C-alpha cells in the first residue's frame, strides 16, 4: 500500500519541513512571509520595489479613518519605507497604469488585478442571492427594478457617485447610514456589475467593469468556485508562512465548509504541511515554500489594518500582544487611545502609540506612548523616535510632538 501524504516526509528542495515550531520560529516565519526581513527603509522607493511586496501580501485593506493616513497606504510604508503616495494612487486609479481593483476580500480591499478571476465566485454568489451582507441580498430582491435603473444610469453616464444616482435619496449619516442610491451601487458592486473607477476624496465613483478593468484580465477564464477558493487559500498560506485554519481562512474571508475542503486538498497535495506550534491550541499549517530565516523583523509602525495584526487572536498568539482598536470606545473607557498603532522592533511588538497627523499645525502628534512589559525602554524609545521622524517626513509634516501620556512618553519626548 503506498504511503499517504500524511506519512510521506514533506520537503522543500532537499530540506525536510519541521513537524514542530517554537513560537519564535513561527514568529520569524510569519514576519518573513509578510516581507519583514529587516529591509533598508532609507532608500528611494519606486513601483519596482512596491509591486513585489503587493504580490507577496496580496491585498491592501481600505478603511475610512484618516487620523494618520488612509490604511491602504501604511503596509507598504511599514515594509519598505517612505514612498510617494502618488505612485500608489496612479496604480490604484490611473487608467494607463492601473494595477488594482477593489473588492470585498478581507473587508473592503485593493487587490492586484490578476486576482480578479479568483474573486468572481463571490460576485456570482451575490448575484444568486448570497451577498456579502444580508442587507444587500434583501435589497437585490426587493428593489430589482431600481437596481436595473441604477445600472443603466451608470452604463450610460460613466463614473457615478451615490449622490448622482436618480431617486437615490439622502444619506442618514454615519458609516452605514447609506442612502437608497448608495445601497443600490454597493449591491451592484458586490455583484461585480459595477466596480470602483476612481475616488473623489474617499467617495467611490462607480463604473461598469468593461471601462475600468483591462480587457485581458476580463478575458481570463473564470475558475470554478472550488478552484478559486483553493487558490486563494494557498495565497493566504503563502502570506502567512504558518497559520491555523482560521488564520488562513480569514485572510480572504473564505466560507468555512469550502475552506476546510480546500485545506484538506492542499495538505494532501503537500502544498501545506501540518505543524504544531509551541503554545498554540489549534493545529497549524506551514506553506511548503515558507521562508525559515534565523532572523526576521524590522522597525515599523503598523496600521491597525495591517495583515500582521488584523486578526487579533493571531497577533496575541504570535506576539503575546493583546490589541483592540478603540475608535468606537467612549473616550473615558479607552486604555491606550483613539487611533493606536503597534510598534514592531526586530521580531517583537514592543509598544503602541496613539497618533494623529495634525495637518493644520503641520505636526505628527504622539498623544500617548506605551511600552510592552518585555521591552527595554531606552532601546524602544530610540527606535520609535526614528520611526516617528520617518513617518512625519513621509506625511509631509515638519515635526513630532509627544504628549505626556503613557510609560514611554517621557523618554520618547526627551529623544525628540
């Protein structure tokens, strides 16, 4: 009887993959997979540097909060250093150089254009009544004729904002207080019948895919749903290096049952290798091509929506770092601040800083600076001071000011 994939030794080249990992090994594997390999963040960064990193991490999560900078700009800064926002903007919305499309992936995200075929299964589900959000699915049924009217309007008129849709009504305010027109456009977006042509400020302007996405991308054959989910799960595993089933599924928010099937197939084909990670209760899986460096990490402030920390349970397992965003927490109940960025130094998260880009005063404000219990204050403050200066320069701000809140603030203020 031939050996099963479970009993055959897993190998990368001539090296047998390990069956167990220490938490330090898992941390280094995860950081290296995400592009944290002690990069030189002082050199001039161009699209030639950015493109491979985008391909490595697969997506940039979008968020409306602009306290420091829009979240999709941060991951490349954290990994590569200061770059021109215009470089990313041109690749995001420029007609000639577009490299991204927007879709619901890990929440609203920018994805490389070549992933468009792999996301069509989700659009097809939405068209068949299983949308990203139940409100969209219900709207598609209850307002079908209005959806047709809105789609026809966009087709005839080109890039359209929610306020321009006939019969759209007024927004009720707030992030989810969508008007009838906005809900129609978002439902059509979920279904893949319109996409983001560009943005006006942060407002999406919608158009039909044929006028936005390159014809050669639209012409690619649509894989089956099962093939798409399996390929996305493998991309997730590459981006993680090592992760639990939940970690791998969460990256592209894949459905549970289908992801379990895909996971079993990837293990059977030896693309993924089961491993036990020290201190993890859940089984873990390592991609056969995952780097296993002796050292990995860097010096970087991280967006709350960075892939290395966005799954809060994983951040706790990897870094012993309990992290919650407190934007929606009443001010008097906040522990660390309104908009708090974790601070990575070498292969540990050593602190967190509540930041605000005060553009009117031309200052980057550190409203609070906290240190983790395992970190050394002087070294942490020194590294953080350099990172804050780099970020201020990248954002076009002339200075950094530190408020006297948090155990690290006094030392940090003295250095700045």
